[in-house]
C-alpha cells in the first residue's frame, strides 16, 4: 500500500475582497484570518460588469489556475495549478471574436492582452472564472488576480496584491477556491 504524503499546504474555501474604507479603488483581501491590501478597478466595483468599464465585478469567482513567469519568479508554494507563461500567450478581449475571454497565441489580430508584460504585473497571474465558463459578449474579460503596481494604483477590473502578499495568499489557494468580491 502506498501512503500519500500529507500536504503542508493549507487551503481555503473562500477569499473575501471588500472595498477599503475611504477608497473606491483599493480593497482588503481576507483569507484564513489574514488581511492584505489590494488594488481593484479604476471604476471601483459593480454588479453590472461590462467590457472596458474598468470595474471589478461584485461576484463570487472560482480560481481556475494561473500563470507564472519562470524567468522572473520562483514557483511559490501552492495547491493551485500554475503553468509557466509561454512567450506567445495572449488573452482575447474582443467581444465579437469567437475566442473572446480565452487564452490565444501570438500572432493574433483581434484585440488582446499580452500575458508576458514588461511591467511584471502578470509575473503571477491567477485566472478567475468570470465570464469564462459561460461567456456573454461584452460581459467583461480577463478578470485576473495578479500583482499590483507600486502604490496600489487601480486596475482595469482585476484584483491585484503585492508580490509578498501573493506569496502568502497562494499558500491557501487551490483550484475552486472562491474569490468573493463583496463591493
């Protein structure tokens, strides 16, 4: 009989993201009794997410997996499946395209986001199930949990934390962990 080693990674069923008092573009992310500061969309939060509105959707979103830049970041401890970010990886954000809100490969003519960014925001980029499994045109695309800019400047609708915070939070994440944005 083979004995499976016990995992030293603790996981959480839910992560809560709530607006930080006094700022509509910053948030507090709480998991397992730990709270971290985060940036959210430039338009704050919304329950009526639309492509390009700059808002973070008020919704529960399951973590699917993510990408990591192996040339910049060492693989963190996590039960969440992470893949190395290929050089040609893009994310389609063209609502009229058949591959809307899906990863695509370069070259790609329709509107897209580059996943290997020079600014390091996607050095660790977690994919949340927003408008992904059941897509709706103009329903919003590329809602990620990624690294924050210095000073926690607003995102285009994602949730972003510092690299040290991301490393701490990843220890509690697994596929299916719910990121609950509560407005």
